[in-house]
C-alpha cells in the first residue's frame, strides 16, 4: 500500500532532525579538540603541571646579594621552596632578626658533571634594619652535608656579584673537608652567641666576583 503524504513527511522530518543532531555533535567535537591546541593567553592560569624533580636549576632569574631587603630575600626563598624552621627577632639590640631555613630543591651543576644540592645545608640569614648583612651555614647531615669546595661553589652561585668575606670550620682529620659551620658576610652583635659553638677554629676565605 502506498504511504500517505503525512507518513512521508514524518519520515522526512525524522531524517532532517537526525542529520541536524549529527552536525551539531560534529561541530561540538571540533570545538573541544581545537580548544586544546589554542595557547593560553598571557596571565591566564592553566591546570597543566610540569613534572617536578628533586633538582631545579639554581638561581635562574633571581640572585642574592648582601644589603638586599628582607622582603626580597623572602620572595626568593619562597620561589625556591625554602622551608622556614625557626624565626627570631631581637629589636632591642640593633633591630636585628634572623631565620632558620632549609633550602628547597635547587641544584648546581659543576663543570665536572657533579651536582651540588643546596639541601645539604641549613641557612640562617641575618638582617639589620631589614637588610641582609650575613648568613650562617650548618650541615644538614640528612642530605649529606657539603664539602669546602661545594660550599665555595654554592656561595658563589648564590652571591655572584658580591665580594664575599667568609669563615669556615672543618675537622682537621676529615679528608672529605666537610663543613662544620660557615659564615658569609657579617653577623650582627645581637646574634654573635649563635656562632662558633664548637672549639674548632675558623679559617678565613675571600671570594671575588
């Protein structure tokens, strides 16, 4: 029996609707795929995360320098992922303050291919009237500590533009020359009691830029 005009029109309408749905799905899929290839605009935060490793390049953009403000120093340590372990102020004795910090994942690649991890030391910066005047370094034995040579390279990388007047302690019988304590710059009078707690003598050292 021949189909009625109403039946034919209904069939035709169904085909049109189905085709429209297919076109719509194709367009939507195209938009989704193309959005993944469009670079994010400057300033827009994305959810993409680079895989993190234990070692990050040391001081790619920022540098430390004696005389920098504590805000600048804190910005640097925050960027590099340093952990604050302790904080102390002695405002009645020269407006001095200090922190005890554990460096983050910075690493220094040496010319012979070795890697020096900044996590090998604890760092105590000293500030007078909000300005960095010196630092104390003590070994982080959980990370292996650092040798005298590694200390020199690390200090030079942290302070590339400063003439560094430093002091260090090592055990005379230690052939690896591991640092017991080291001082960069000047220690405020208010915190002299934190320096040189062992009877080991300090040795002077000067590094030029």
